[in-house]
């Protein structure tokens, strides 16, 4: 007979892509999960996964079991919420970028837990929160997602601004066109496996909307956006950063926004859930709580 814990196991294995990852997610040892997998396959009389040098993948039968397990676990959660009078309970794991998660996601989670104290919430902060193997109920991602196994909920539009400190501009001069950046020290952030040296832009004028690309040579690069912002404030160069990150600094006069007549490629802020099936009411309600914070006007627009 299949137990509920078997369903939780196959869902964790699907999300993490490895026995070791599933073991960490379920707080057990990999040998214990390896034994559970063998027993489950013996009970069902089928192979659920195929192992190879790159890890493991689910067989068609295994994928069907994963989908059914996700749906069943969501129904169990919803049944518990229904029987408890609509009080949400159970685990909620959220993964978010370091800076954005600390400033904007953590307060939403705090308010959510105050309203629903039976929810056991975890917020993991990461420089690369989204990847195909991440184990989470909700992933906060900034930028484009090219994976159809995740559903993207738009939280806020997010432009990218080119900024520099007043001190840097006094010393090096103010560029009048993006092409002038070739003569300046540029700062870049390495994130989401993007090409960080290619800055795309187009004119804000309706008569000329042709997109252009500029290849920069970074003077400094970091995998942390907050570090790059602080470098820009310190006068070390010109940075292309998310509006949510630099809008407060522009408001305070620590940075100046350049090229207002041009639009640089933006990076929308998304809440990702891992599948169209099996999303619990608890997760859906948390996503709605996030939308309430950022819509119709995100906090940084009111600064």
C-alpha cells in the first residue's frame, strides 16, 4: 500500500532531481530514501526512475505518479484547511533573491504568519533562487523564465536604470548617449545566467523604437546586486540595476539616473509555483498576499 509519505517523497524527488536533494528536503538520509524508492517500486511493480551518469529521470509511469501525488497532497492540505474553518496550516517554503527577499518578501511572510500561525514557513535567500531543481512552494524570480513546468504570477513590472553617483559624474563627466559608456567604468552584476555585458536599450520616443545592444567591458563585477549598488554609490562606476533596488538611492541623491530618454531591458518580478496541478490553497493565498503588496503600485514607486 502507498502511504502519504511516499507521495511526499516522489514530489520532493521530482523537484530536487536527486536522492541527496530529496533527502535534504525531507531531513532524512539518502540511503533511507534509496530504500524507500526500491520498496515503492516493488509494491507498484514498475520502475519509477531511470538512473544514468547525469543523475536520474522519471519514467512515464513515474511522472504520472508525481502528478497524482501533487494533486492528492494539495487536496489533503485543502481538506485540512476546510475542516479547520478556513485556517491555513502546514509547510510553506519560499525562495527569493537576497536583497529583494530581505526587503520585500520577508515582511509579507511575517504578516502571513501572524494571520495564520499554524503555517510553518521557511524563507531561503539565494543569489540564484530559481533553477529547475529548486525545492520550494513559491520562488520569487526577477527576469525571464523559460521553463513551462513553472507558472509565473506577475507581481510587479520592474525597469532597469543606468545610474552613477554625483561624485563619479563630476570626475568623469556625464554620458549623453548609451554609446558613450564605452569611455566609462561600468559595473555589472552576474545573475540568473544572463549575459551581463550586453545592455539592451531603445528610445522612449514612439517614432523610434528600434532596439539596440551595447557591449560593455566591466571594471568591476559581482554576483551580488547590493554590492554593485554600493560600488556605484561610492563613485566607482556606472551600473545598470533594477528600479526596485536603486529608486531609494536616486530619491536620496546618492545616485543619479542617466539616459531617461532611453528604456533599458527590464526584469519583471514574478512569483513562480512549480506546477499547474496540486497547488494548495495555502500557497495560492500566499501568492495573493504578495500581489496585494506590489499591486497596483509597488512600494518603490511611492518613494
